[in-house]
């Protein structure tokens, strides 16, 4: 993790999330699971169910960004902001607005499940114990055969939200020991 400014994403007066995108490299750095059968989660593909499940937004997780006007920086969605975005997304009924790589709208992909991780009430999906409380998860049924074939081939590995947000002024830049601790934890999780 580079030593860069960190901006908090807030809903504010912005529109919020208007689409969910299937992407090859999710910014939340966690791929979705593909259901093998209705009772067990596996990293495999089931021809009958065509369901993908994973993280839509990670709470308090720094996501790298670059723009010509702002340069390099990180953005963070707090658990509170995720809850606001999630509720607005559902109220606005944007859950079946799907595109591919934030570019091409697609049909035949439908929301089956959407929830916020909350370990205090027992909502802690298997295989995602390392994901922060307050993170948003979704499960989609993929009836579009072309899209499903791309999921099976690894062209799409996760979710990415698309919308309009506001940035709050940067929080303090992380201290070098905070960065080292974060990287150590990330490496430990990846080695499991």
C-alpha cells in the first residue's frame, strides 16, 4: 500500500449506485464464489444453478484510484456509507441493472440475495470470514449463457459497483507501521 491520501466516500447529495458490474479484477480484491450445489460453497461452477456470490463493497478497505486531476489516492467506504448506499440501491430498484466491466449493459443476470455482513447477529458468510463487518454481499443468477461462459472461463471474477459518490477531504495518511501491519495481515490471509 502506497503512502497516499485517503478519501472517504459518502452518499451526500449524489445519486448513489445505479449499476452492478461483473468485472475481471474487482477493486474490493476478493473474487466471488460460484455455487456448486445448494448446500455447499465451493470455488467451482455448477451448470444448473448459474449463481455467483461475493463482495460488492468492503467496509473500511482502501481502494487505489488514479485520476489526471487528483493523481494517486485511495477511497474508503465506511460501514455506515455502505448501509446508506445499499438501502438507496434497493429502494431505487437498481439491483438488476447489470453491466460488464463498467462498459457493456447486459440482460439475463438477476439479483437473488443482498445483505450486509453483521457478525453480531450471525450474518458471516462461509469463505468470507476475513471480510470486514459492514461489508455488502450479493448473489446473482446468471441466465445469460454468454455471460455464464465468461464467468466459467474466469473473464469475470467479482462485482464492482457503479454510480456517483462524493469524496470527503482526505483522512490522515496512514503511518508506515499501519501500512506494514495491513500488508502483513493481507499476506497472511492470502497464504491461507
